[in-house]
């Protein structure tokens, strides 16, 4: 049995890099991200504007990055039809170096700053299998800890995903825990005691208003959703087929309240 499509490294090649960014040097994030994306065949048609390789349906993401402050970094996401999906920010330390991690791929970028409790921005081009990608006109989604001005808006969580509903870009609670919850209790382990990790599915409004036009649209490539219990920055070797495992890292991206589930990104 081959890898699930969203974890297939041929379909979705990936890279991981970590560095110590000097205090008040947000420009360093742009410099490093440029190196990582260039290695994955992203292009930079205009300075600080990066375009991803296209998917099988010819769709791609465009990222526009900026350093609005010495300790703040911003990433704006546009889809291939030119719709502005979101603009999100993260912070680095002002008085000491910050460890910054870069999870990049043909169809994803997640920048994780280990400042404070951990700040992040991400974009993904959804893996739509088993649907043909042509069924989904707007597969680009994004998110991040802070709004474009660096403020807290209540949407800097895993469950809030910025995406296009029909032709309108907006945030919504699109990421549902497949790890069953009941009030304040949740199921996070299998019979062996192993933690359960599942694809990071999201949904959008496609083709009309209201139910039943809310549909599951795709999975985050090279990512898994699992319990919040594993400590931020720790590595976990997770089986992805009967014969193969891969290494995923616990990121800062958690659900509202940080009590149930966390995003894990593939690093090896």
C-alpha cells in the first residue's frame, strides 16, 4: 500500500529548517523563507511575492510577505484567481534571539516562531483526493496567530481557517476534531496506548448557500492533527502506512483554548 496522497513526498515534496533569528530582525525570516521556497520551485516574480507550483488543475497560491516592524512578520495569501484570502502576522522576540522553524513544501508553508507561547502563520493548497482537484475552484487556505496589524482577533487558532466560501473569502471554524470529544473529555489514544493522529480536514461552502452546500474539501498536505498533549517542539515518529513511518513535529498551532488538538508538521 502506498502513502496517502496528502503525505506522498513525490506529490508533495517538503523541507524543514530551524534557525535562531536575532532579536528585532524580522527581515531574516523573509531571507530564509526565500531560500527554502526557491529550493521547492516556487518563483518570486516581484520582490517578497512568492508563487507556488500549480496543482493538477493549474491552481496555485501567491504569498506576499512583509516586515511591518522589527519584531513582527506578515504573510498575505492570494489564490490563483486573485482573491485575497487572509493576511496574518507573527512576532519574534525584541530582547533575545528567537528559534524560528520553517515547514515548507510545494503546497504548504508554516512558519513557527517560538516567541512567547509560540506564534505562527500558515498557508496550504488542499489535497482534494479522492475528488479530482478540478471540483474545487478555491483550494488555498490560510491562518495565523495575529491579524495583519499584529492584533488579537480571536481567530489565531487551528480551528479557524481562512478560505473561500463560493466567491467570498472569510474565516470560519472549519477544522473539526476527528478525535471524539464529549464536553471536557476527549479520546486521544488507541487500544495500544498510541496517540491517534488524523488528516487535517477542512470544509467550505461550495455551490450555494447553507446546508447541504457545506462540504469537506480537502486535507492539509504533509500535516496531521493530533492531541494537544505532546509538548511543543517535540518529534513524533508516526506510522503512515503498514510499512513506513515519518517524523512529525508538534507545532504551536492548537485549537481554541489549546485544550484538545494540535497540528503536527512533517519534518522527515
